[in-house]
C-alpha cells in the first residue's frame, strides 16, 4: 500500500515522540537511585549464589538480557521462565540465591506462582515493577521503581517506554555491582574469550610483535646508507636505532628517508643517529593491542618499537600486524 505524504509525516512524528518519551522515562530513573537501589546493591554484592531473574512476555525478554548482563559483568545470574518453573525448572533456585522479578503490572499469574516456592526457600525477593502499588510489591523484600508516565505507543498499550526503563534500570544495577566488586578489564576479558570483544580485551603486543632477528635495528653510529639497507630487508618501513646496550634511542622511517632526501643529506656520510627521530613513541609487550592502535592513531604513526621496563628494544609492531590480529578498530 502506498503511503501518502501526510501519513509518512505522521509516522515520523510518532517515532520521534516515542524516542522522547523513552528518553524521559530513562532520565527519570536517575532520581530513583535511592535507598531501595542501595539495598539491592548491598544484597547482591554479598551473594553466595545466583541472581535468578524472571519475567513473562516482554518483561521476560528484558529479564533475559538483564540476567546475561549481570553474568557477563561478574554477578552470576540465570534466567528462569516462570511458566517452565512449574515443570521442573524451580530446581535451579537454591537458598543462597536472590530472585529478581520483573513485571509492569505485577499481576502476571506466572510470576505469582513462583512466590510460594520463593517464600518457602526464604529467598530474598526483589521486584522491578512498573506499578509499585500493586499487591506483588507488598510481597517483595525490596521494590525497584521502574514505572513510566506513559508508553511510547500512540494507544499507550504496547510495552515500549516501560521495557526500556526496566532494561536501563537493570543495566544500572549491573554497573553498580561491577563497580562495587572492583570488576576490571582483565575480568571482563576472562568472561568474554570468544569473538572480537574477547580479543580486544585480551590480545597484547607480545602476541603480535616482531622479535629477535625480525626486528630492524641498527646502532646509532652506523651510517644512514646501511640503515636503509636494514630497513629495506626487514620490510617494515622503519629501522630502530639503539646504543651499544640495545637501549632505544630513536627510529628512522620511510617518511624520514623522504625528508632526508629533500634536505639533500649525504647518504654516504650521514650517521643514522644524527638523522633518526629521537625518543620515538613506543609500547611495551604487555600493552593491549587496542591501546597500541589508539596510540598510533593519535600520533599518526604506523610503526611502534617495543621496549621493556629498562627501555631495551625487544620488538617492533606495525599497524598492519595489529589490524591482522582480527580485533578491528576499538
């Protein structure tokens, strides 16, 4: 069906209004980082078991995502489908767990069926609710207010702003917990070993650098002509300049060679130590590859010497090596 200009205009206006409503709903949550939220962080941060997150319908989809985010940021969590719970899945809940129940109305029959079992086990119950005056709220130990003024749907029916608010509140909880636990980049990398994300957080310069005989290096007192030969043979577009103890003094690149040629420097008599760039940008073997890429882009260089804590040259890395590692740009 062809859409008229007026219909298209009305549709776009509705889309913009939805985004504004959802943005306002999320912004309002910041004022609710209060006593109940603080109680929740304290309770979960000292947890011995898992956060069992449950919800039905659209709230169920949000519950799954929140559970996944908690697990990936250092808070063990599992999603429990309330309908499947009555058919054996209740067995995943232990007395060491905490239940996080997500519901807009608080009237979902499937959620209510969980309550007797949770009470029997003595599991603390946190309700992330769109209606804090519902009966379910009175049965929870802690209530997180995820209410919204209105949905983004023109009929105020389809869960839009309410699911966005619940999702944002769950993300806020996960971030508060990872901060409270001192969760570090290394911890995140440990939990994300697969794919580009894991490589970005775990791959270090030592894993990709050229070392040993593959490093183009020359002593500072050697001639520029000899340095060009070394640089050409190693095919990295640069040669590292060191002192007699292999401390890094400088670097000479293809670009430096062009500039030397323009200055009419005598290739037969010039020493490499006199024309090399002194105190070049460099990195260390334990530097994350993402950090090295950022450094190279920030200073517009394609090659980085690699040194140890005593500034001894141990390797060299080229931007192509970093990009070929498979992590892409951070």
